[in-house]
C-alpha cells in the first residue's frame, strides 16, 4: 500500500469519517472503529446518532453483501467484532442518554445442538442493527427459553438448529408456548441450515430466516408491524 | 500397499456409498436432542440395522455412526472424554456388518466438524483441532474402519487440521465439504478453492467431494466445478434426498427414490465415481441409485440446464467459479497503511 497515503481519522470531516468507518467496518478493523467512535463523541455527536449513522449504516452494507454472496462468514465475523468494539464504548452512553430502543431478542440453539456459528452471526448482526440481544448459548431445553422470555420480556424469540435431528425441537418450544397461552406475545423467528420456509410455517414460527442478514430484515419488519398494531390499538 | 477403497474403486469403476445416518436413526426412534453416537453403546443392534440397510440396498461403502464423536461435540452430552471409545464402537459394529456381507464392503469412519470456529476468526486452535480429529480417527482405526471419512466441513482450516489428524493416526481418508451458501461453503470456499486446497495437503485424501448442502442440483454443479479443475483424484457426490419437510412431528425429505436414481446416474456423468446420498436418503433410495448405476449407460456430462430440468432449480445463480468467479468488489476509499 506504499502508493496510498495514510489516512488520519481525526483529520477527516464528519461525512468523510463516517464513510471511512463504513470501510473500516467492512474490513473488520476494530481499533479504527473504536477510534472513530471516540472522535465522533469528542465532536459532540449523540451516541444514538453514532450507533445508527456510522455503525448500523456500515453493518447494513456488510449485511447486504453477505446476503448477496459477496462476503462470507469469516469476513462478517470480523466486521461484527469491530462493531462490538464500537458498541462497548456506546452502550453505557446510550443508556444514560435514554436513546430509543430498536427492539430486544432472546436467542439460543435448541436442545441437543451445539452449533452456534449461525446463531452467533445472527446475534452479532442483530446487535449491529441496534437490537439488544440476550444470547442463551447452545443446547437449550424448553425451560431455558421460557425462563428467559419471562425475565427479559423480549420482542423476539429466536431459535437455531443445525441438525435434522434437532430441528423438530423448535416445535416442542412453540407448542409449549401455545399451551401456556404466551405464543402470540412474541415474534418467533427460526433459522439453521436444514430448515426452510415451509418448515418454519409447519411448526408455527412467524418466519424462517435464511441467513443472518435476512434475520435482521425480518426482525425489523415484524417489530415495526407490532409497533403499528400497538399504535392502532 | 493400496488402501481398501482405492482397490475396490479400481475393480468396480464406480462405487455406491450410503445414505443418511441422522435422519434414518430418527426414524428408528432417536429422540430429538440425543447424541446418535451414544447408541453405539446403548442400542448397537439399531446401529447394526442402520449399516445393514445400506449394505442390503447395494452400497459398496457405508459411513459409521461417529459424525459427532469428537471431544467438542460430545462435551454437550457429558461425554467429551469418550470420543475414542465411541468412535471405536461405531467402527466395530461396522466391521461386523461388512465382514458378514459376503462381498467387499468398505467401512468408512465418519468424522464430522468440531462445531467450533477456528483461529483467527474463532477460538479453536489448529493444534487442538488436530488433537480432536486424531482422537476420533484413532478410535475408528482401532475399531476396524478401512478408511476415515471427513464430511460436512465448511472451513479450509478445519479440513487441513483433519488431514493432519488422519496422518497422525495413519488412516487413509476421504474428505467432503458442504456447499450450502450460494454454491460455496458457509466459509466461502468454492469447488475450485477446494480442489486447490486438497492438492496442497501433505497427507491428501484418497478422494474428495461434496456432501449435504442444499439440493441435488447444487451438489452436481459443485461436482462439475471439481471436474473442471482437471483433478486426478476420484470425486465424491453425496447429496440430500431433496428438501426437508415437516410432517406429523417428524422430518421428511421430499426427494423420491426415482429422483435419487436420476441423481446418481447424473452424478456419474458429471465425473463422480463415489456416489451416495445424505440427509433423507433411505435404503429405498439407495436401491434405485444402485439400479441406475448398474443399468444406465454413462453419458457425457450434463449441462447446467439439463441438471435443472431433471433435478430442479439451483439455489443461487452462480457458485463463485468460472466466469462469475470475480466477486463483485465494493468501491473502496483509500486504505490506511498498516
């Protein structure tokens, strides 16, 4: 890169800096993202604006390129890791300033399944889109999900399964929610390599999400719909 | 001395591998969430029946019930320390079935992914991954497996680590990856990338190829991609029997035995010489595949259009090889010096 000039983040104006942060997120440069967030804070940007305009904006590009088969899991993980660095700085400030909440999700891989790559991707991309995510990890029996949604009061319950032997367990969880009369209190999203849309419908989920980028778009759509319904009374 | 698989392949030209393990065990009453590998100890007669189903349907090779028999996966079932013995048991049952078959049948010790992401993106180190793969491979060998069979791998780092594990166990092996994301693996590996990866290994597999993934059409496109590299290694095609559907509390794959027969013949036309099924493939499917391979003449490799016409549409327009191999790149601003 000898023929390229070194870019000094603090010398860029706001607009250029945000563009550069998009690129740095894309390249998974954590330290640069942290530096960018701190510079914007020094310039008196509101934490919520930094989140939505710089970080979420950048992750949206990453999400689109992941969806379109331009980026793959390793690159997305690095981008999400850079995003996380920026979020760590912003999180306490967002709480202090009473920034609006995009939505909250409880997510976990179902009982018997230890795969967490897909679930982690969804968690990261959801956080990248500004959602609060409570990650239950792997191998969750139905009790874990029920306890978590009662405690956390999320908008969305997300379940992941990567094995044909574990995917039916999602129905066990949904059926239990139906029995307890709480199914319709939550948006239920499911995902995992062996699943498809028809399976999602058959087990009573609100939607099947093909990948993490689709999960984010679906989550936004359902949360907006839910808010509209509430507003309509 | 040549390994058993190479010998049999030279003898027969094309070999029929087996079908599903997980979905077939499910049909035998395995509960959602339980580790199939524990059945090697608790329900050996069912594992015996699983293997025998493939052999009786005409398979030349079957995979052992040890896909998740590595320390990382078994940890979940509080059996992380039992990878060696559960792998050994899986192979022992297989050895008995193969020896009673009355013809030469290869016991291939299944080795699945660790489920962890490797460094630098994830936390699993190369050394730990090699240790885990070695433990499973050594158990399979001790139980009498003819070869090791790595499957459903996404990351090149993990494939490389497994190769080292097999090398340390001195077990000849076959290794397939799962191309389920727009014609690539989840980690972005194309068919061409995999051929390059395999060619660069110190302890290369006897054969390589693709398993599982999204559907039979995608899988054959991947096989065509391998063949186009001019590789001299035998190619493996192990595709799912259609797409999973949910029916009365269990998973059912929608690919019919007849369709899998067509798939088997086309897989051979595409250049594969070791052909089997994956999820959803039952002995009834295997019988039709056997029949197709035994009775249908070899044809020239089908066009992509012919594959779609016979087996259904692709899940994505391209697969990252050939003319669409250049990833559309984002226009970048200046990159900073390190």
